[in-house]
């Protein structure tokens, strides 16, 4: 897929994302919440993953703006990162595939973002959860099985199509609110 979008995080974005990652780790630690999906139990390794995740989400936020970022409500992955249907999958290396958990929501859009060229972030592409579930379950790293979708898989769509889908949904929501408020 050659339709990637590149986002550069500024110092303020990086500081915000790093603070967010610190808060995620503190929240998990204070609530004795164990890691999920085979994530590391070592605090330093977990924090490193949180930093990558938060920075990749920040890059996606900058690309998709305006979009609701569920940074405070989303503890434990019960809701998607953005709106009520977009989940960012940040990866530390551009050779890694989009990973959708075995029990991932089939109606969420999963957006692959690479963070290996920090402060440049590559918004690679996306697919629906049900499309990811068409791939067989594998466990390339051991202890973290899931549906791993290659960036050039036929189900992967360019970021622009997710951007357009988001805008269409926002317009429909605005029309629905306008119509119901006027009655």
C-alpha cells in the first residue's frame, strides 16, 4: 500500500503523549490491573509500549481531526480510541503487521500506525475487524495471539478512505441531531 500519510509530531504532541502513557501506567499500577493480550508485566517494557501507543494515537488524532479521542474513558480497551468505532494499532517497527485481538470488535475500524521513524509517524491503512478476522490466528511473538494483517493485504484500505468515512458519519450525526432538535 503506497497511500500512507506521514505525520510529524511536534514537541508539545510528544510531551502530551508521553505524559498520557505515564498516566496509563500509573492508573494500571494503582488499580492493580494486569496487562492484557500477553503484554509485558515488566513495568519498563510496559511503559515503552504505552509510549509507542500514545504517540501513534496522537499522530492519528492529528490526521483525523476533528475526532473524539477517548483518552480518559479507555482503560483496558473496552472502547475504541476514537469516536465509538476507530481503534489505533501503533507498531514500533514498519515490518510489523496490523494486529487485531482474537476478540476484537468486528465493527470497529483498526488503523495501523508505525512509530519507528519518530518524530515522523506513518499512517499506513486500516480494515474493519470482521475483515481482520478473515486472517488466521497466529502468534509471531509468542504469548500474544491475534489476527495479523499485512500492510499490503487486500482488506487494507488507504487512510484517506477512513478519513472520508469519519467525515460522512460526522455529517450524518450532525443532520440527525439537527433534525431531532428541531422537532
